[in-house]
C-alpha cells in the first residue's frame, strides 16, 4: 500500500511539472520598466497596429528579433486605451511596463497590456 501511495505522489509531481514546463517555454512576460523613445501609428493590417520603441532594449522574454520595439495589435481588447496610455507616458516623460506575448511578423514583441509607472 505504501508503494502505491508513493507512486501516486510521484505521478502528481510529474503531472504538475508537465503543466508548468510549457508555461516556461511560452516565455511571455513583462518588458521591464522602460522610457519611450518613439511612437509609430501603423496601419491596422495583419498583426500590426501601433509601435512603441523604447530608449533601451526591453527584457524580450520571447527572444523576438527586435528588442526595442513592441507592437499593439489593433484587435487587442483595450487597444485605444493602451495607445492613450502610451501617448500620456511619452508626453509626461513617465516610463511604462508592457506585458508581451509572442512576436509579430516583423520580429517585434506583441504587447498585450501596458502599465503606466509613476
């Protein structure tokens, strides 16, 4: 009986590890608090929308080819609010932190969420 309990515990641990590992591979995460160098309004085509270029490289958790620019897809929920936050950050000199998930067709990280920092 003790042997069966031990096997079950090991299986539970392996199962949980199997759930966690794919999350690490996906590697989405925060850009890190960065100052904005430039904003570029793009056409809403494919996976392009509104580009934010930082003054320094961001953390780039998905290893996109561009480590300074992130893209706000026009189809993101809250796109207009996020653009407004980026414009506010640039005009007030405040840094932002961006949650990124994946890379777009031009190698920019896809921005999902923006946090305006004090």
